[in-house]
C-alpha cells in the first residue's frame, strides 16, 4: 500500500480523464491521496474531491508564487475550511525565489501568517521551497514551526538541510526527481535519511519520475519513487511502502 502525500488532482490537466487517473492509482495500490489546494480555485476543487472520495484528503493554503494575491479574507476562509474532517494540513506555503510574481517581503509575510494559522488550528504545514532555503529555515525557526511540524514537499536540498528540518519536527518528502539520473542531492537524502522521516509524493501533474520525465505525472507513478528509494537504500520496496505509509498516516492522522 502506498500513499501519495502531495498531488494536484484538482489541476486542469486532469479535466478529461480524472476518474481513469484515480482508477490507475488504486490499481497500483496507491489507496490514499492527499490533494493540495493553493488558491481559491484549487482549494474549492480539493474540498470537492475530499468530500466525494473516501480515500482522498485535502491540504489547503496559499502558494508563495501567488502570495501577492492573498488577502486576509482568503486566510480567514482557509482557517474556517480547516475545521473540515478531511483537511489534514495547511499549505502548500513557503518561499519561491525562482519566479518573481510576488516580492520576497510579501511572500515572507504570507508564509509567516500561514505558519501561525497552522498553529492556531493545530495542523501540520506543507512547505514549498525553491531557491530560498536559508530564509525558509530561518522563518520556520523564528515562528516556532516545530510546534505543529510539517513536510518539506518535494525536497531537493542537502542532507544537512534535511537534518535541520527533521530537528524542527518536519518530514522529508521525496518525489519524481529522486529518480532522475543527475539528481545528486535527492539521491543522497534518500540514502542517508532514515525511513522514519521519509514520505513519498508525485506532485502530479508535475515532475513525472523516470522513465516518464517530461510527461504528465499521475499518482500511480509514486510507486517508481518508492522503488528508487528502495534501490538506493538496498531494501525491499515493501519496506519503503510500509514505512512511508505508516509515516503518512501518523503525520496526517489518517485512519484506515
């Protein structure tokens, strides 16, 4: 059994064949999926999917790229929705210094507000980090994010940074990039970090694992992430599946 802890089944890319995508996931033993909503449209869709399917859960928040569009009303709405029994986390939030739509100062302000929101509603926080590691780690420490803990989504940093995050009560989630031949850091993290601190994800429809790189990703392919972690650690895929599923259930308070 596998759990895809970060997937965007609410994306437009699945408008034509969502049911088939979900069916392929279930046939691949991916029997739970966490759908991420990161703005008004995708949050609404995430909630709809979580209510429709017993095996789908929602994480809701505001993406750093669009932080400039986030209002106090949006944050209040997220807080209200977070009381829903199928909402299991706040995010994805964080910092993204690759795209320049939202100024760094605004990104940091919205990031801090969502950490505090997560603490208020007692849910873990899911972190997006692109080219902003130093500021992400600093803000997590300053805002005492260890109180709720969280997930470093699609982690691409160093083993040293992973250990810093683990010390702050964060899980390390690996996705398709760990399967890429030139992905030195994710492979090192998969090798060095204990299974107790690892989760697996697709970030579908993005970041499809090898040999599907460049194509539309989907949750069934999270099995390839588990296989690569197993190969790097020299253990069975079953061990990786069992550990990451157990971690996800514990972390998100998901029951069978």
